[in-house]
């Protein structure tokens, strides 16, 4: 049965619940994966989501930061979570659909401002998280799996507004890209978005620091949808909803969508 999945770093689900319901109303994805919910699970404002048909939820939360949630019109069951690198953060949750597909919702640490783990603990945590994610993929080869989320890395030259200018900027440094590629290789993951949109600049994040995010267009593709190799060919029709960045009180990220026919 075909279904559409969306992933979105919402940057506070309580603050932006209205934007979530707007997306649900206008785009009607069957499954919506949120990151950076910044809320304990019991305080996520579910009533409005449930009224729109999103009656199934699997989530992990924390007060004030991190937090991941999977909201679905389709029945699903909780498939657990992993504390990669033992950071004690709510950065991963998984759910299993009735067709056996497991969805992994992941929020990789941003990594701070300096790409040097000797002076920046957060950057070291990011690399350690990716290493642990890689090792998990080696141990438990993903099958009939989809991995989505804010992975906080723009891997390709055309995933950023200026490749050379960002080579020493966290999210596009060679060491981060190498770590992300190692995760992909370990799990034999396929990038769904770039399979559908193989060429051209493509962004899902624009900084709050830019007074004219649209005109300056200094974006990065930090949000990803991957599929395990056995179901990658069932994915199609990817989109990134750039206009959402211009909504009132927006997140700095926009939703990324893909349709699967399984």
C-alpha cells in the first residue's frame, strides 16, 4: 500500500503545534516524523493531531531539548529506541508498521560551532554518535527499514550554498561527511531524496541569523530520508517543502517528504 512519509525538525512541537496541524491539513502525509520536539511525551499537544487522523504515536521526549516523535494515520507499534554513544539524549525512536517496515527517526547532535573535538565537546559527541550508529548498522543490518531525520550533515557539494566556504563549517566538514557515509555504507542505506532529485542545489535548512533567508538562500540539506537496499526501489516522489520556511514563526528546517509503494 502506498504511503507518504514526512520528516521535520520542528524546533519545539508545543510552540509550533499550529504549524504541524497546518502541514497535516495541507499535505496530509500518512506518517510524520518530528525531531527537536523539546517536550516530555506527556506534554506533546496530541489532541489537535488526533483530530486530523494521526491517532498513532511513538515518541521519546525530554524537557526543553531533543525529543523525537512519529505521528501516524497508519497503525504502528513501538519498536524501541537506542541511546547511541550513551549521551542520555532522546534522539532516536523506532516504529513498526503493519507491513513489517520499521521506521527509525533520528536526531543527530548538531555539533556546536568548532569542528575540533579537542576544544569542542559537542563536536566529539556528534562524531561518537555517528560512529555508534555505524556500528549498530554493522551489527544489525537493516532490512525493510526507513531511516529519517535531522542528521545535521549536508554531505554533497550541492547540498550547501557554497561548498568551499563551508568546508570548515560544522555540518559540511570532510570528517562529518566521512562519518555519515560510513553509516550509509554500514547499513547499505540508499538516499531516497537524491535518488528522486539527483542533481542541483537542494536545501532543507536556512539559518535564523539571515534577515532575508529566501533572498540570500544560504541553505543546507540537513534532513534526510533513507531506505534499506531491499526496499529502496519502492520509494519515489520526493519533495522538500521550501515555502514552509516562510510560515509565521517557522522552524529553521522544512519538511522533507517521500512516497513509498510497498
